[in-house]
């Protein structure tokens, strides 16, 4: 019984290994950086500076409210 269990697990392991080696990711984000690097990096640039601008303007708003309260 243990012998058959060992063989079954070995066959299952081999089959899983073959399935994982043939799997290929099809992601739009990955393709954006691989196929069109300019748009990918430009998009990240826009996102980064948009978040940065939000923090800067929020900080300026807090500072102006603090000055008005004094």
C-alpha cells in the first residue's frame, strides 16, 4: 500500500511540475512594460507625481489653516 501511494505521489508531482513549467502569465501590466516601455514608465511617472502633488497641496492647506488660526 505504501508503495502505491509513493508511486501515485511521484506521478502527481511530475504532472504538476510539467503543468507549472508550461504556464505563461498574460498580464496587461506586464505586457505594457515589456512591449511598450515608454507608456509603462510614463504611466508610473504620472501616478507618482500625482500622489506627490496631492501630499504637497494637502500640506500647504494645513499650513495655511494653521497660520489663519494664530
